[in-house]
C-alpha cells in the first residue's frame, strides 16, 4: 500500500498538481479596476501607457497581451460591466514559457519542476499586473486618448515594429532549429537502416559484420547530419541575420521614445525610420502567418491529443474484437468526435491567425498614411 502511494506521488502527483495550477490560470481573472471610460478608449489608452514604460503590447479584440519577460505574459481584458469598464488580468506564458512547462510536465517524474516553473511565471505576471499596470490606471484617469502628435505616433508605431520584427526573428530562428532537428532524426533513421541491412549483407563472421555495419552506418549517418545541418544553416542564416538586425534596430529606436531615453529628437528622422518599418511589416507578417501555427506549443499539444484520439480510438474499435460491440461503437463515435475536434481546432486557429494578420495590415496601412501626412507637413514647412 505504501509502495502504491509512493508510486502515485512520484509519477502522478506532479502532473495532477500541474493540471490544477493551469486550471487556476485559465479560470482566475482577478479584477484590477473599474473605470467610467468606454472599453475601446480605455483599451487604447492603457495600451499606449504600457508601451510608454517599455513593454510590448499586442491588441487582440478586447484583450491586451503584454510580454512581461521571456517566460511570463499577461492578458488584460477590458469589458463593459454594470458600473463601468472592468479591467481584469489573466496569467499567461510566452511560447518559451509554455514549451518549458509542457515538456517538463509530460515527463511524469519531473513534472513537479513544471509546477514550480508555472508558479514562478504566475508570480511574475501577477506582480507586474499589481505593481505596473495598476499604477498606470489612476493618474491621469484612464480613457483619455493619446494625443495625436508625433511622439504618440512614434511610440505606438516603433513599439509595434519592435514586436513584429522580434516575433518574425524568433519564428524564423526556431524554424531553423526544427529543421536541424529533422535532419538529426533522418540521420538516426539512416543509421538504423544501414546497420540492420549491413549486418546481414556483409559476408564476414557475425561479430565482424556487426562492427563493419556499425562503422558504415555511423559514417553515412554522420555525413548526413553534418551536410544536412550545414545546408540548413547556410540557407536560413542570411534571413535570420537580417531579421535580428531589424529587431535590434527597432528595439533601440523604440527605447529612445520611452523614459529615460525620451529626450527630444529629430522627428523627421524617426518618422523615416517608422516609414521603413511600414515597408518591412508585410515581410514580418508573412513570416508570422506561415510559422505561427507550427511553433505554438499549446496548439501543438492540442493537435497531438486530438490526432492521437482520432487515430487510436477507431483503430481500437476496429481491431478490438474481444470488446463488446457497444464499447466498439462508443470508441468509434469518440474517435470521430476527436477527428471533428481536430478539424475544427485547425480551422479556427488558422482563421485567428488570418484575422490577426488582417488587423495588423489595416493598422499599418493607416499608420503609413499618417506618417506620410506628417512628413509632408514637415517638408512643407
């Protein structure tokens, strides 16, 4: 009995606690404040204030996504309530944070590490909401739209340029890492195939045939891995260096607009920098739209679960001849439901990516028109 409890605590306790913690993340949305301003005005004003203190903000419908650090992220929801606009926050993780939590969480005997990491992420996001965001709400009262001047145009535009260019850089760099990972898998497969075939084909005594096959398999596998990785690196590195330069450049330009670097600067030069970002934004958005679905750890886990159920359950229903027909029918229906859920999830996720891309495209078109109008005004004297 004691052994059973120990086994449960070691192998199942960690994942169970992790599910509870993640459930709290999903359900708990504490109230930060209630303001009299309309939700749209409050959302835009709060996004501007958060960008002004140096944090990137992504606006998705009625949610502001704020990247706190490399692991923690905050979702701020602004919705109309009975007494005004309610501002609530929800703890979230970045792609890096979710990857670390999910990978460690799926290894049962180290899942307790994932619990610790998720608690740290929760505390970081909560502290940011309570100390930084709450302080921005009251003074001045939230809902005053940012002034329609050059500085607000630069602050908002350069913040978005930095966020988009950084996302494109991260996605492209991760795509290179994944491609090299595929090359490594292919190398391992080649080693197994060559070793299995060579051990039977070499006309020498058994121990020597194993050694000869292992040497040949190692040579061909190593050659495949080295050459394949070099070709991947050679092909993808120029664009990655270009995107890294963009991200660093716009991060520096954006930081110059936030305290303490917000000293007076030549507006024309900064507007030209922002105009260049408007020209580059289609490339960044194209990379994000093509890479995001394949580089989202939560989406990947959902697709794995739904795909596994869609394949395994009907397989069990067909070949599980020892099961009663009622059970086999239930498994078949459940497998069909998993398949339908997978199709729905993929379509809705792709639709969300396209919607986000369309919103950003319209925003950058409007921003570009505003930049050109301001530049024309400056040049006209």
